[in-house]
C-alpha cells in the first residue's frame, strides 16, 4: 500500500512541476488529460479565466463504446480535434498531467495533431 501512495505522490509532484511551466490562454489553451484504468478525459482550459473551452470523455453517449486502449483513445483524440476546430482553436499547449508520454497519452496527442491542432 505504501508503494501505491508514493507512486501517486510522485505523479502529483510531476504534475505540479509541469503546471508551473504550462499555462493556457484563450488563443492557446492547455490540453489537460487524465487517464484512469477505466476511463479517459481531456479538456481544453483557459487558465486566465479558469474556464473549460472544450472537453471530451469516453463517458459521453456518442463515445460510450470506446475502449481505453491506443485505438480507442485515438478516436477520442480525433473527436477532440474536431471540437477544437469548431471553436477555431488551432494552437494549444499539451499538459500530460504527470503521466509518462507513451501509450494512450501519446496516441491521444498524435490523434489531436492529425486533426490539425498544433502543439
């Protein structure tokens, strides 16, 4: 149990270290991702006003059947990119939220880039 707590604390420290550098604005929002074992969430945040501009999750009715693996998260990334394009957002800052940049996190980021958003 102690090992799990230490692992969570290390991720939290990484998260705070990243957040001290990465800031989002209305023109270039911060894309914050969270991946659990069962679900995947992402939102575009304007840190100056504290508002969420766009969000996507596998819990939405249209995306309910999506599995949390590399292919499933890629579909979420493409949908998220479309929603950003609808809001006329083409530049963003990627916030991996303390997670390592591999697997589903990397797949999601690549899919958002394929949809035409640069970061």
